[in-house]
């Protein structure tokens, strides 16, 4: 994931870890995000669509898109690539 995203112009690729039952509501980013869940589970709500993401799931969040995140009973770990495109 890291190698591919950097080759496709990602400014950075970082690992994110979230604790169990964490909720992050109504946030935006000044960059686009492509992500890959590697452990745990999360729910991502963006553009009125709520997705349940598990290991192997990928996601994309457009620059400036408001979204909510919530994490399962074991939390979650995922890789995220930040793009300025």
C-alpha cells in the first residue's frame, strides 16, 4: 500500500491507530485520503453513505468532504495516504 500510494503521488503515508469505541464526528481534511484497514473495524459515514470497514477494506475521502468515523470494540488500525491532487 505504502509503496503504491507514494508512487501515485501521495504526499505521505501513515499508520493510524484508534482506541476501542472511539467516535470522531463531522471532520474534514485539506487533502484527499485513500485508506486500507489492516486490523479491527470501523464505520465511515461520508456523503450520506455509511460503510462498515474490516481488514482488507479500502476507502477514499475527497478533500473537504465532511465525514464521521466510529471504531469497533477492538479499535482499528489502518494505513492512510494523503494526496494533494
